[in-house]
C-alpha cells in the first residue's frame, strides 16, 4: 500500500514538473521572438491590432457564462469584500491590515 502511494506521488511530481518545463520553454520562445504572435520590440502591436482577428473561431462556452455571472460577482464584492476591508482598515493592528492592503483598496474602482 505504501509503495503505491510513493509511486503515485512520484508520478504526480513528474507530471507537474513536466508541465512547468513546457510552460517555461514556451515563455522562452515568446521572449526570443520564436513562435510568438507579437515581436518583443513592438510595444504597440497589441494596441493597434484587431482583437477579432486574433480570437479563436469558436469561443469557449464558459466565457459566456462568465459574462452572465459577472454582475453577481461585482455585487458580492460591494456587499462582502469592501465592508470587510473597511472594517479591518479601522483596526489594522488587530486584523493585520498592511500597507499593501491599503494600496489594493485604493486602486479599486
């Protein structure tokens, strides 16, 4: 039983490390200019390009569900998160409210 757990753990670590290695290689290709959609030197390529031309032909259905549920998420943010941040900012030593938290709160729209 213990050997099966060890083998499972080794297999899981191999799968996770292989995925990270593939991700790092693709990021390296984008930085070096190989296989990327944009040149690393062209800072305005994404600003002046047509987003519809770069979008996949068939979009994922969960994207449309996200559009539908977004107002609910915003409502929950205003109803739950913001009052909690306001409360914790009043007593920073008790709740561990830091300068980073204040920065995040100040950048909210």
